[in-house]
């Protein structure tokens, strides 16, 4: 199921009949200012639906084959609807001043859209992600995109990006947000896009 509009997403949410939580709020007719909670709920439901589907395809099914096959068909439809809703949520942009999503969520999505491999860069000393590493792990040239040495906080606390190209010869800055690390929040989406453009250019992608 491909969802193109907010109206389609609201209709899809209503089909699930939930009475609490962010999915029920969407079913009530209003898209959230931040899609973080909704994305987590839809992702959880999708994981559960896929698990149920897999269980229904185990060779040892119940004696009532007709009901069993109907169950498989119904679960396939639920999974398909959740896949479409999940994709729609992932494409949405939050209101930055109210966004509770991780600051690197949009950056990593744009990197994936450019077919640039990405993964969190962890600090052993701090015990948490401190950067997004862009590029193949086995390449000599990789880009580390830092955010004030911490990427686990919310977008509304964002202060810009610092992208460093690492080569055998050392490090060089390939992108720095305006007024980093105090970049104006309103620039978040355009600034993140510009950072990804610079990363792609540095990696020759």
C-alpha cells in the first residue's frame, strides 16, 4: 500500500482501530508536529505483524486449514498496510521547534537516499554515539559527521554539523554549519541537506 497524502495516512490509521497512543491520534484526523512517537509505534506494530506472519507460515499449522489460510491473508494485508504507513511516516518532516527525533535521523535518511553507507560512530570513552560515519568501512577515505560531539539528543536542541574527511594523510573539514555549534534551528533541514551534499562530493558519490 502506497500512502501519498496525510488524508490517506489518517484513513489507514483508522483501519487499525486503536484507541490510545500516537496512531489513534493520527486516526483522529491530525498529523503530529513530531513523527518520532508515531514512527516508533508503527515500527513496533510492523515488527509484531511480520513475526505473526512468519509464525503462520510454519509447516505445522492448525487442523482448520480454511481459517489458517484466511489468517495468513489477513496478516499479509495488515503487514502491507503497516509497511505503507511506515514509509509515509519516514518521509515526513517534523516541526523543528517541537521535534523529539534523534538529531541524526534526517541526516542518515538523506545519506541512504544517496546510496552512501552510514553507521553510528561510537566513543568508547563516552559510551555513546558521537558521530555518523559515512562511506564504506573498508575504504581509506571516510567522512565523520559530528554534532557537538553528541548525536543522541533531539532535533530541537540541534546546533549544526561538522563533517570531517578522514584519509591516511589526516583530517580536513568538508562541511561546517553556519555559526556551528550554534546554528539557527530553522536551518536544520536545509543545513542537513547541504551537509550531505558536501559529504557526497568528498566521497566522490
